[in-house]
């Protein structure tokens, strides 16, 4: 911690001795500050393509997060998979929430200096999709320009060391009282594991599938903003969910997906082998990390 600044801590930790990761706030670190949020819809054309753009006018490429809104379901009748449907669900980043063979289209979300763009590619034709979006006044890339939209004219602001608070750019604010910070519950940062058996095809079942899931009941009575990550011990990498891995053909794939509603956050893991391609899956365990924020996804 710098010698000048602000920090607070959640009991039973002491503010003078707590390590950084136990602090509830520290002016040494940046926060995600919500510049703009809302919902937007796009309708696909006869080719299944559609695009929606949200203006922000910040003058730089900001960080963002997008959730797809809809009804969660699983399409195949697999052992161990819940066949219920869950309306009012939110799927992160942007969330291709079915198994690989259902709702299989690309959704891209990206920013430029003036807009957040959400684009559906090769989706169902003449179909409307709705998204909840967040645009933060924080950089998604290094920036050295000067064309910046002013954020605030009053209130409390804390800026980086060496950046005067009255002239600092929006992304140099460590805290700004004009913008809500995205805050997560430290006690709701949880870890889980999902395990699937080894699978391989045969003449009887050429492309067998396996799936499993875990429900994290958050007891918040509303669908919360969340981030979910999976660690694959086979390649020792960490990936944000949703995540795809492919074998040498479209029939050999695995997917980790997630959604939330007012009761649960569900993480699903699905895999399919392909006998005619010689593709098998060894038994494996995914380690999951889920971070739950106080933000209500239903509200603008």
C-alpha cells in the first residue's frame, strides 16, 4: 500500500495488517466504474446475421461486459442433465448456453472509440435476441490520445498517484462518486469441481456424449452479475466461461457454459467423442472459480 491513500477491510481482519486481497477497498487499485448500462435487442436477417450498436462517445476503447437474455435449457436427453427450462436467465460473455449442437452461432461483442457493438453471425434467421450490456470508464487498451469525454463536474474522486484529480482522465480515476463501482461479495467467491468419465465411440454408439453440472445457489433473489472461470488440468490454462474446445471435427468437442437466474448460477460441462475420427476423451476434472457481484442484472 502506498503511504498516502485510503483502504478499508472487512472484520475480522485489521486494516493495518491485512494483505491486499483481504481489503474491501484500496485507493492503490483501480475499480470498474459503470459508465453506461442497459438492454438492447437485435433482429437477424435472412442469413441469420444482425448487429446492434450502443454509443458511448468516450473517445477511447472501454472495457465492457455483455450478457445474453433468454431461457436456459439443454437440448439433448443425456443422463445427469437437467431437462427443465429456466426463463429470465442471463448468459455471460455473451453466452452460447446450449450444448454444441444447439443454438450454434457466433456472437461477437467489441468496442471502438465511440460504440459498443454486438453482432450475431449465422444465428437463427429473422429472430430477435436481447442483451444486457455494461460499459465501464476503464481502458481495454493502452491509450495516449486526448479526445476524452468529460465524466463528472462534481463529487468525490480519487486518482492515480501523479494524476491530479481535477484534470485526470476517466480511466485514471481509482474512484469516482459519480459512477457506481462494480463490487463483488468476498464471501461469495466460491470454488467447485466438475468431473466427467472417459468416453470413446463404438459401432453401437459412434458419437457418445457425457455431461454434468453444478448449481450454486446464491440466495440473492435476483440474477447477479457474475464471472466464472474454469481451469483445465490437462493443459494448465485458465479460461473464462463459456469455453469451447474442439477435436479434429465438429463431432468431437467439449463445452463449459454457464447462466444465472434469481436462484442459481449453473456451470455445465459437456463432451462428445467421435469413433469415426478416432477421438476419445480421458477422464477429467475441471476446477471452477465463480465470483458473484452485488449488481442486479434485471435493472437498468
